[in-house]
């Protein structure tokens, strides 16, 4: 790969976030930087460049998010697997805590199931049993996705480079053991001021959120950063995304996990 090009592309995304001004799509530049190597590897190199920049500035990694878990979205982007991004402590908000609208670019919300680990996941290949044994509890979550790419004009390389279009996330406060949940059939509804804007179930996330979690655990071992005890995993959307406007309030309800709120400032 052309490392200078990787750095230059990462700088574009960094400047877009710092300046609150979305940039043009980057996929052609990533393809050029990849040379004869897999362009997805180049896109993750761009992501990692900015992840390392945040870590060196004092940010704390608290987990990962899994994206592209919907079959419809995978078909739209021409891929057959999810992607991942990093979660940092300064991205986390509590249930009902006001989120400054300027905290993300072009924000949209989606309801998810979050898993919190109590054991490391270091095997080359993990099973459902490994994930169940390693999970301390589940929480309801609302991910606020955001894109540094203008008008959400993204393909796979754009979103991977852009930390899987991460913004911020909201976690509920009532932990639930996995044995008390039906991860496949749990229904989800999300409302904006009493109007339903998204609905779905656990089956919308790769047929079972544990499929997404297993994929992530395996991938993290392959790239040399295994999931560790305490990590938060956002397993993927249970229904369609909804756009955010100033002052919006969203309430997500997931069977077995209760409800939580994402509240936005003006």
C-alpha cells in the first residue's frame, strides 16, 4: 500500500470531523492507495490511522461496533460480510442524556442490542457457546451513526475508512443475562415523539445478533486486537435507520431489554 496516500486520506476524514464539514467520497483514492492489495485492507488502514491518532490524544477504546449486518444494506453496497469500527469512551451517552446535535455529522439513529464482555475472546474461531460464556450481560442501545462523507454518498470503502460511519451511542442501564433473552425473535420498535419510525427484531441482525458477535470476535483476533473483558459490542441494527433533526427525542423498546431514550439538543 501507499502509506503516504493512506495518511492523506485519513487526514481528509479527520479534517471533515474537526471542521464539521463533510468531504467528498474517498473510495477512488483508497483504491489507488491499495495498489495490487485488497482495497478493504487499505480502507481499514485509513481507519486505524485515525484510531491511533485518537488514542495518542488520550481517547480510551471501550469496544467495537458492527456495521452492515442487514442483508438489504449488504446488497446495496455489494458486499457479503459486515464491517467494524472502534468505540471510544467519549462516544458513550447514558439513557436520556442530551446529545449535542453537533456531536455527529449527518446523524441517523438505529436500535441495537449491546453485549458487554466479562472474558477475553482470543480463539482463532469462536462459537456461540464462546460468546454466551464470555458475555456478562446485554443492554438496549441506540447507535447514532454519522458520516464524514457528504450526503451519505458511501460505498464499502468509504464507510470502512470512516470508522464504519460511527458517531456516538446510547446505552440502557438495566443489564440482562443472555439466558433471559430471545435474541432472534425479540421485537424492536423505535418512536420519535410517539410516532413509530423503525421496527424490526433480532433476526434482522444477520439472522441472530450472536452471528455478528462471532464474526467480530474472529475478525479481531485476525487483525491482532482481540476483544477483551469489559468491551462493549454494538451488534448491529434491528431495524431501519431514522434521520435526526434538532430537538428530536427517540424511544427504543426491545423485548426483554426494556426501553431507552436518545435525546438531541437543538
